[in-house]
C-alpha cells in the first residue's frame, strides 16, 4: 500500500509531465515531489517515468499503474467526503401526521426525496383528520403534519393561539355538492337557504366542519344535519345516494359531476390551503430542517 500523497504526486506528474508544474499544483517543493517519485519507484522496483527533452513521460509500467492510482485517489476522496458527511447526518425519528389521500399531499414524492436527503432518518406516519394532526403536533405527539385551513390561518388553532409555524403548499377550493337532480333545490345559493337543506356533516376535527361553520357564521345559521361521517369516500357515497349536501374538494367534485352526475352548487366556493405545520420552537432541529428542505423540492411553486 502506497500512501496517498505519494500516489497523488505520481498521478499529478503523469498528467502534467513536469515535476516543477506538479510541485506548483500540489503546493510542494520540487525536491519533495522528486523524492516521492524516487521512493515510489524504489518500493515498487519499477521505473515509472522516462526523462525526455519536453519533460517526463510514463513508461509502459507507469501507464499500466496510472488508472489504478487514479481510482485509488478517487476512492480516498469519496471516503473522506463520506466521513465528513457523517458529522452532519440527520438521524432520529420524524413523526408526521398525514391527511386525506396520499396523492393529494404528494406523500410518495415527499418521502422518496426525504429518504434520499436523510437516509439515516426514520419516519413514522399517523393518518387522521386535519384537526387531529394539528392538535397532536401542538401536544408534541407528532413532530409535524399536513393540515387544511383557510389561507393565512394555518398556524392558528381554534383557541386563537399561534404557537405553530406553517408553510402553505397549495391553494384549492371546496364546492358544495348535492345529489343528482337537485338543481332546482339549490337555485337559491344563500347560506341561510342552503342551511335548511339536509347536510352530511363531519366532526369538528375535519376541515369541512371548520369551513362550513365559518361560511355560515354571518347568517347565524347551522346546517340541518342528517348524517355525520369522518371519511371523504363515505360522505360522497351518501351524496350519490341522495341523502343530502356536503363539501368536496374541487377536483373530487368535478370528477363526481362527470362520473356520477352530482350537482355542484353554482357560485359557492370556499378557499382552502394545504399546509405543513410544526412547533416554532423546533424549527432548527435537523429532522425538521430536512423535512422543510424536502418540501421545497416537492412543492416548488408554493403560494406567495
């Protein structure tokens, strides 16, 4: 085994064809480079260079050894780089609250990039409703989570506190959807009138509940509940069955209108934002820094 400085001197002289130029490139003196070459040739028992009027030229033995020497130096560089990176490798467990369907929140892409960025970081996913994820982040039971809220309100809980930090990933809208054939029943789109119709509602932890409550506050109305569900698929199934009105994400509402003939209440939309939330005090923690950097890659065109 030759020491790497000696191999580096050999490779540099081979590329530059001159001890003086190699010494300059390596920030060494010419005698130091000459000594390394002399020691290498003596150790190997081989002549590696011929001296020519234009400089040094590799012998057949030198040409045969050069590729291997280059690979050895590259391996040493990679080894050194990996060793340095271990000092800053992100380790530990990141508990993330997930909501609605994985495709909508780009969960697969997010985890793929996060694993590539921090291979030593373990992730643990907990699925539930939007408000459930938020409350668990606040209590420290989750490190971060996806959350749905009206734009600009992603870090504020119902009690008005704002101890969470958040980033909005995308904006979208909720439509009011009704069973097929209900067009005449939803011609009057005032909330005071819509509230009198039968509604399929969701628990308080759901963004549907919060958006609907906020929309009806001005009229002082509450929806006439006929059923409460905690899954979007079940809610849409009940609308298709003719049970009542509900809210649906814009993409789902348009798909259901095309596929099942559901009625979309014209001119009634509720703005919403998909957010990523975490405790402000934990922003500088390496696992969260890795997650936030990953979001920048997965959601490059974020609002604002």
